């Protein structure tokens, strides 16, 4: 098998997508792209503000446009927002030129924060975990345990990617 053009990371909020993505990109000399950061840049406001003022449907529409755009790039590491893979169109776009890695982290190691509109507290995060994990299992090409050291997680992704 040859290497896919892009390495794409999905997973729960606070599962380590941005941290691991940056590390993988550094090791492989690839560009790192964070779709949530691109949305914030494009819209000029934080994701929590977009959810509050425009709603989730608007956010998902913007997200789909960003995912489509970055999926057309080549040789990048992409960190997706936690809910991006709920949209089958996003998954199709990602898989055309990339390999989708799901970072798995135990629920008790995930951190709810106020800047994440759908997982702002422990109860919301637990409910989201229950809903999203089956979706991640259905769409991801590879599952990578991210309960240990970030370096181990990065190594697993790179080893798989180079195979």
C-alpha cells in the first residue's frame, strides 16, 4: 500500500487531535491544518459564538465548506472538529485523498470546556461520547489509542501511514 496523501484526525473534543496532528506534521515535514481554526479565522468569531448566534446548522454548513477545501490539498495533516464526520459528505471528501485516523481516548480523560458548545460539561460530554463513538467506529480507517504518551500515539500514526 502506498501512503495516502493526507493524514486526517477525528475524535471526541479534547481527544488530542490538534496536539497530535501538529506533532505528526512536524515529524513528517507536512503542513498542519486545523478545520476549527480555519472556521474561526473565516468567520471572525469563536466557535461557541457561532453556535450561540448562528446555530449549529450554520456552523456545520461552514464546516463542510472548509472540509471540502482542505481535503483537496495534498500532503497535509488535517485535524477535524469533533462533529465533522457526522456529515457523510465530509467523510467522502476526506477519504478521496486521505486516511482517516480516529484518536480514541477514554471518557474520563476527556475534558469538558466552555469553548466547546456541545461538550461544555461532564454530562454533555458523556452523552456526546455515547452518540459519536459508533459514528467514529463506522467511518475511520484506523483507530489509535491516545490514552498514553503523545509520542506513542504519533509513532502509531506514522508507522501506519508509512506502511
